[in-house]
């Protein structure tokens, strides 16, 4: 079955601001989700992390800066905007990778960027986010996450593996 035919066979159960929930062929539950970006910013052996409460998982997480790509925005533009909004930083952005976060049920693709030549930048923080910025050693964060002593995200782990040269 072609992709177009599959999408045409979707029955929508919910349409929202950032996601839609559909049934395809009355069998597959599919979440159509806006694509996202994540930004790896490092200096002096430390990585910038954002600590925040995530209602979906009911706990505080430690993640690299990230956010959704808005309508009409290119992924690099979203990465620049998110880093400015969350950390007041800008720099030179290079895309490292892009990958689906959970292709078994969602079409959300994440674009992973690394930034260097950091400098101050102006961004307007989202009014519904309560963020704490922390510069931490990446190996320590991976170690604590591996021991289940902190919660993080797949993009954060992928970025740290890239930075540390860890292969699977």
C-alpha cells in the first residue's frame, strides 16, 4: 500500500494544536505530531541542560534545549529560536542528524543540531515553561541516567553519545 493510500485510510479520533490521533485501516493507532529540534551546546567540557517538570511523564527531566518546529519554519530556524528562548544563546548551528522518535506509532521527526561559537542572543521564553539551566559534564549525566537517578530524553542521550563518541 502506498503512503498516500495509507494516509487516506486514516480515521481521525482527535485533531489538536500539536498532534492528531488517527486509526489507520481500523488497526494502527497513529499519532501525527509536529516535528521538533534539539540543540547540543557545549563549552569547556560541559553541556547545557534544561531542567523542567514534564506533565506527560509526571516528573522533572534533564534535557538539552528542544522544541517544536512551527508552521513555515525550517528546522535550523527553529533550533536558533529555541536556544534563544530557553537559554538566551545563539551561535553557529550544524545539523548532526534527524530521526523519528517513535516510528511504531508516531510520525514525529527530530532534527538534532550542535552549536558552537556561543554568544548571547535575545529570545522570548514561552510563558508556560519553568526552566532551570545547568551546565554539566556529559559523562556524569549519562551515568546518572543509566542508574535511573535522573530522567532524560532520547534526543539528549543521542546528542551525548555523539559528543562522547559512544557507539551502539
